[in-house]
C-alpha cells in the first residue's frame, strides 16, 4: 500500500512538473512582474504578410 | 503569435499587448473609435493576392460575380483590393459578390474544400494554395493598387508617452530585420529562417519570394 501511494505521488509530481515546464510561459510571467519601465513590450502578430 | 486580427485588436485594447502588426484599415478604425493607438511603422508592400480554385470557373475578375470571397477582416486592405478590382471591371462589391470574414490560416483549407470560391489574403496563403495544387492567383494587389501597404505597426499611446526609447528600439529593430531579409548574398538563407519563425515550409517561403 505504501509503495502504491509513493508511486501515485511520484506520478502526480512528474505530471505537475511536466505541465509547469511545457504549458506555462515563464518568460511572460516573469516579464509581467517587472517594473513597467523594465518590461519587454508584447508585440502581437499573425503569420501572414 | 495570433491567428486572427480581431483577437489582436482585443489584446491591444486590453493592454495584454502593447504593440501589434495589423491591417492598416483596422488601425485607422481603432483610432477613429477613440482607442488611443498610433501607427509608428509602415509594413510591407504587395504581399497580398486574390486566389481562386485552379480547376474552377473563375478565370478573370468578371467571373467573380455571384461568388463567395474570404477576407481577413472587414477592416482590411484585402477587402479594399476586392472593391478596387471589381470597380475597375464595372462591378459593385456589395451587390455582385459575397464577402466572408475568415481567419487567415483557415482560407486555404476552405478553398480546397470548395467552401469558398476565392480568398483575398497576404502571403504565405496564396503560395500555400498554389503549391497545394488547388489554388491559382487571379491577380496580385499591385495590379490594382500601386504602393499598396497591408500591415502597419501600431503602438498604444500610453506606451509611446511613457517609454519612447523602447518604442524607438522596437521600430529600429523591425527596420533592421527588413534590411537583413534583403541582404542579397544571404537572402535565401534569411528567408528560410524567417519562414521557420512563422511556421512555414521552405518551399512556401521560396515560392512566396
């Protein structure tokens, strides 16, 4: 039983870590926390001329 | 990267984005509606075309009568091109054709599936349709609109007021990227890098160039 709980816990941690690495844009999050004068400008575009 | 101009407009208005490339008429409309933005840089010329099905019945502009044409936005140069071309051929865009707004990445699939008869759009979509074998350029924007400009760089007025240096850096960088693309010795390699940046294949980039 203990091994099962550890395995499930490890799986949850691994999935959470993968989600945070793959789906969260840390660059944007960090940029939004900077003082306004130091932030990078967000420039929108679409892949068309 | 966005997939449509209306989403860009909303992101700019909500300050999620501080600057945006958008079709010139939309920038003018935003300004006219009281949204505090300013055009700080003009984009490219001549990148747009009207494309029809390669095996379809449309071989000249007059054949567009009664057809459905996809455009990126009602506030787009691509819509105005259709107006100009039809007027030059004695037709009225409001009466003689049906225009539907469609996100640019969707138009090639819609043409291939015959959901539309034509689209008026910027590159790389005309090239995608031609390389795919189901589309044919009916006319390019420059044929009816010399000095045509499609997209412009728009920046929020509050950003211009508070951070003019950052805006100048942005404009300088974009100008330099244009010169970089035009470097004759490495133009082909640079175009391929740029194509990768917007998620296009080498063949489409070469065809569009």
